[in-house]
């Protein structure tokens, strides 16, 4: 306040240079007022003069200058740049600033298409006021007829300046049809040329009454056979059905071919006897201490003409491999030494779906699409018995107990699990609770129970010889599980789910799903690709629909390895029970491969 008054008093006496010097003398004490004593302050206040009327008149003459800033002629004006991403401004820009080109160097590597202005990923879309109906109308017209109205120009003026609509697309078709849309008829008006119907609306005419069901006058109907022709057709169809029924009911003649020179060795032992010169103890029941991932392809078994359905190891020793194929044949192969095809079994009219050894391996049962289950002698190739329930068996398995080797169960297409007695050839039990075809049968809990899966996307647990399921597992998120394998320790069930996952269920107590163990990465949707554990339960191996073979770590569910094993679907993968790093894969390309 003191300095303001001093400035006011100084401005009132600006008539001479002496007054200016006095003003400087008066302002000097103000600058040093913080250091002066109280007496000096009183003396300074005494020198201050009150504001007079003349100083007020000078203050009133001060006005605010609202004139715009004018750039001198010798200077150039620098315009303000507006970024293209700015959507809001705090001032009113000029037209030149608002529509100025984007500042910055031009990228010389951009093509014309990349340099074009875009507001969408595929181009520039101009806003237009058009109803939803008209938009869909023009879009469907363009997809149907190849032309549509040009939305970028006035519809009453063409691109050449002539009056009339402008089109894009197939212009000739637009001019030929006068721009008709899909909601307008492009055909000539046929109101007077409609098809006429034969009418008879007289309700009194019981025989000839037509009502709204009269035919068109020019309608041609398919000629019906005469009475004589109808009789001949019926006789021909009856003969055909009778002939087909006879061929289906009568089983085909079974035969087998031995492919090796001698069926027994110098000691009189057949090929069912495990070899002693394999370098591996094939009679031990314990698994290898540690398993390893296979690295190389060491052998290929060829002989099937069509895709393979299933492969099975010979019990205990696994020195033989049994395979069934879609060519209606079953073959048994050597795993060691020369790895020859030992014997071929032919006895099914159609493709063989599944095979299963008994505990000793001297017999096996096969299930075919010809609705027959046949019990074979492995060594001689003879058929011991035939079984049929008039339905297609999808899976078959012997009871694992040694005192029940005369019983086997089969899951059929009519939703049943049927148990046969090989001694009498009769059905001794039926388990009928599933709502779809039964795909797998797995014995658990020391063979006192067995687990089945079906196309009804459920899993059921049964007590042996009790035809009512003791456990029913179904969930809306579950898919069909056409392949199930029991772990070597008997505690887990690995199920191949058709949602491209392998899910794990507990095989004891509550049969609960282990949601922390889910194996993914392969594509098996639509295929019943069998899977298997390594003997030490370190790995889980499975095929997939693309012909690849996958190996996961059991503890971490991490995918360790995958490779292209077959040209078609890899339908089966089996780890050798006595080898640390050898496994067999079979595919729909008709070959079986051995990996180490």
C-alpha cells in the first residue's frame, strides 16, 4: 500500500525532471523501510503527499486495450498445429488451422492404400442419414444382384451429371432392371397369367370334392405303377430282403493264416511263449524304475489294408501285439527279434471294433460291426464260440479275475452291457441303465466294480453282477468320453473327452473328478483315441485326430512332447509295460509304429 501511494504521488508531479528526482527520493525510503528505524518511518510518512484530484483524473484516463495482437509486417505468423487425435479445443480455431494437413514428415514407404484417409480398418465411412430398412435393402440387393445405390452422391443425379439414380457394382444389371431391389419384383407382372387350379368346392360331391387341395391345371404328377407292376415290385423287394437276411444271419466262414514257417520252436514251444533272448525280463510284474520320452521311430508293422481300430498287448509279457482293423481282419505281431506278422484271423463280415485277451492270452474275443462276438484260440486260429445280441458291440472285455475267465462283458449299441458265459454261450446278466451306446468298460476296485461310459455323456459305476448302477456321474459341462484307461496304481481313471481334453476321475471311493488335472493341447473331437500311462506313471500318452502323438507330464499336466506319428488319425497309443521308453502307436493309415 505504501508503494502504491508513493507511485500515485509521484505520478501527480510529473511535470519536470525535478519532480522525477523527488519521486525517486520518495521511493528510496520505501525500498529500505524494512531496515529503517521507527523514526525514519515517521519521517517517510511525513513526506508522503495525499492523492489529489489531478492524480485521480490521470487514473481515470487508463483504459484496457482489447485490440487483437497484430503481427508486424516484417515477421511471419506461425499457425498453431492441431493434432488429429484431439477431440476438444479450448479456443475457436480458424479454418486454415482446423483443416491444415497433418504436420510432420511423410513416410516414403507407405503405399497409396496405406496413405489414404481412413476412419475404419477397411476404409473411410461417411456418415449418412438412412433408415435401417433402406440400408438392409441395398445391402441385400448388392449381395443378390450385384448392384446398389451409390450412397456417396445424390440419388437424383448420376456421376455424369445426368438426372437419375447412380449405382455401384454391376451397372448393366442395374440399368436392365431399373434398379429393382430384392424387396421389389424383378419379374414381369403376372397377375393376369397366374396358374389356375382345378376347383370343386361343392360339398355335396363327396367323391370329387377338392376344396383348397385342387391341383394346377398344367401340373404333372408322377406316374403310379399299375396293379401288375406293383405286384412285381413287391415280389422283387421281398426276394432282396430275404437274401440280405440270410447273408446277415449266417456267419462268414472263419479261417486263419500262419505267416511264420514253424508254429513251434525246437523245444516245442509256440509263439505264445515269451522269448528269452530279448534282453528284458518279460516275466516280472514290476514296472521300470524310471521311464523316458521316446526319441526315434524304430519299426513299422504293415499288413492291414484299412485303418486300425484297436491294439492290445499280450498279457504280462507283452511280447506280442494284437491288432484289429476296419478290413475285417485281426493280426498278431512279434514285438521282439524279427517283428514278423505271426497269424491273421479272418472271420468277420464287417470291420472289427475291439479285441480283448483273457488273462493267459491263449484266447481272445473280437467284436465286429456284423453284430457278432467271436471267441478265438490265439495259437491255432480256430473260433471256439460265437455270440450275438443282434446289436453292434462297441467294446468287449474279459473279467480280470482268474476264477471268472469264462465271463466277458460287451457294451452294445442298444445302451446295454451284456455279460456272456463262454461255457454255455448264454447271457447271464444285462446292465441296462445307459441312455446311449456304451463305449468303454473298465474294471476298478480290485475287479469288484466296473466303470462304463456312453454316448449319453455320463459315467456310471456298477457293482459286479448287480444290474443297477451304484454311482451316476453327469454334468452339463461333461462331454462324451469314448476312451478310458486305468492308471497302473489303480487310483485314477484317464478319460478322453470329446471337448479336446483328458479329464481325470478318482477310481476309488467317490469317483470324483480331479479338476486340477486336465490335459489339453490335442484335437480329438469326434474320434475315440485311446490313451495310456507310462509304467511308472510319469507320463500320459495319447493320439489325436491329426495323426500326432502327445506326451504329458502326469504331475504338472505340462505337454512334454508331440510329433507327427501317422498320416491319418492316431487312434491308439500304448506304452510297453516292461520297457522304459518304448511305445506303440496305431492309426487309420493302416500301419502300426514302434517308437523308442
